[in-house]
C-alpha cells in the first residue's frame, strides 16, 4: 500500500504532465470511487476544468483546478487505496480492465485504475480536515509528538498509523522508523521518554526523506502500456533488479538477521497489521536491553548475508508481499 514517499514521488511525476491541461472528457466506470460525490456532479464540475496545481497531503493527491467559465477553484482528491494507480496514457491506449475513471486531456488520458476499488477520486475533501500534521513540516515538532503520544495508551506502532496524529505514515515506514529509533513497537505510546520521542520524530522524518529521495531516482514505468507498476511500492520498482532493491531494514524481513546485531527479525501482528522488528535492538524494557541475549536467537550477520542470494531475497519479498495484501 503506497505511503507518503510513494505518493510524493507520484505527485512530482504527474505535476508537470497535467499542469495547464484542460479536461475535455470525463468517463466514469466505477462510480463507487467518487463517493460521496455523485457521478453527475463529478462530470458537471470537471468537464472543461483546467489543472492548476497538484500537491500531496498525507497519502492523498490534491489536484487543483479552475472550473470552466470561472468560479471558485476546485479540489479533486485522490487516494490510491491498496492497489490503485494514476497515470497518463497516450490517447487511444486500450484501457485496463479495472479503469475506474478516465479524464481526457487531449493527446493523453489521465487514467485512474484500481483493481480493488479501495481508492478514491472525489470532489469531497472532508478527509483532509481530519489529518494530523505533515511529518516533514515544522508543525510535527518534538513537543507536538510528545503531547500526542502522551495522551494514548495504544502501542506506539499502532499510534503512528493514526493519520490524525501524523499524516502519511503507514505500516512500512512506521516499522522502519521504530527500528531506527530503537524503540519497541509494543511500547505504550505514553511511556516513551522525552529522548525516545525526539529520536522517533527524527527517524520518522529521516526514513521518509530517504525514501522520497531514493524513489525519485528510480526508472519508474508509470504508464500501463509499459507493463510497469508505476509506483515504487515498498521502495522497490516492480520487476527491478536487485540494484534497485529498497533499503528497508526490518520491513518484510522476518527470519532474516538484523543488520545491526544479527538477531533474527521478528513479525508480530498489531491491530491486524504486520509489524517487523528486532527484539534485541528494540527491547520491550530497559532491563531486557541490559540483559544478555539468548545465543540461539542470533545468526552471524556476515555469514548469513553472504549466503543469501539475490534470487532468494527477491523470492522471499515477493512471496510475503502477496501474503501482506
Ligand atoms: Zn538488532
């Protein structure tokens, strides 16, 4: 499921392609994705409108448009859900089976396809009002995060997924940030020390920035005709060579050695989502951190990493990804 970095990379890619383009036709194949906007209102508002901007808020794409004949600007809100894609396809390209909405832009079509129809493309922007601060903006301060976590008895990993606490962080980057900050995903949110809060904020921002920077360099195949995936899910371009494998350290790495200490990465389920963590680097208590580690739990990182072939790693990743969805 795309998170903030994946959506940001997509926004940066789409922005120059749609700017100043006028919508000359609106085709709706799945009215469900427009909800609560009706198909009729969607069609009426967008036909003849011109794209004036595209931004991201959390995991949402926010398209700005100038309506046909003037009037107040429109916001079109997109969300990719679990498997949605948004891209430009050359006019005349055969539409994918799961096309939900197509906007005719002259020589190109803006295509939104979504095999599971969990995503959205709507004129209703109320979802944005419920979002917490952007993690890369100043409002996401240590004081803010400390106060917000301090009010919650939920496990810190679960709380990080709360979009009203911070917008755009999902399952992958929450696991990664907690690993980097060396905080147990099971720790009650209000039990984090001031130092842990500061570390967590820093690592959330660092991992998101790295993912955006790295994702921006990938040879993504945004168009359906190219056969590519169009997004760098989990930090890895579809069908990419190992060179492009992402740099995630715990996510989807159950059973592999921790790169920091060699302990086997574990998976646990929290609020129906998988969490990946290193039990040694992210102990549940300080006491456990000080205690000696059970040797049977450890693998010599160096040996294990050198024997794991590229193919094995890819297979493991692809297999567990299917299970995740
Ligand atoms: Zn470790």
